[in-house]
């Protein structure tokens, strides 16, 4: 995978998490965490911070993905175990009364944007 040389070059491309993990490996950065965390490691590196000084933002805290019965309109998108998975697709399909429901890129980007905002705080 081609490593971006500048922050601007990096931010012009949408990367899937698997691609971010590969970039982090190539740059010798932490490879665990959310997409937003991986993005922040790469941004730091491209801003001049040595890879050896970039540490994971949090300790591994695993959430079990929420089951269908645990999802409702008040479910938090972050730090709750919510995932854009089959259980969530089924819940939204039932909620909207449609046969099939799928998340589009805007949904996924919105959650990533929220994570980035929370990391920066």
C-alpha cells in the first residue's frame, strides 16, 4: 500500500479500517483501536511525531457487539458496543418496516467523525 507523504495527501482519501491497519503497520504505529484512533496515529506521524512516541490512545477495552434486543432509539453510537453489523441492520429494517436495510457511507463516516471529535477532547 502506498504511504501518503503529507497530511493533505492522507486526508484526501477515504480509507477502510483494514487499509488504515496496513498503513499503521508500514509506519510502525499502533495497529489496534478504532478507525478514528488509527487515523489519529497516522495524522500525528505525518505531522512529524516520531512513530516511537505515538502510543495507543486507550487500553484495549472490548465491547461485545449489541444483540438485536439491546438496540433501541436511545442506544449510544460510541462506547456502547453498537456496531453497524447484521443485528443493527435487522433492527433498522424492522424499525423502518422494510425488508432489507443497509448502512451507507454517510452513516459510517458520521460515526467516525464522532469518534474523532471525542478523541480530540
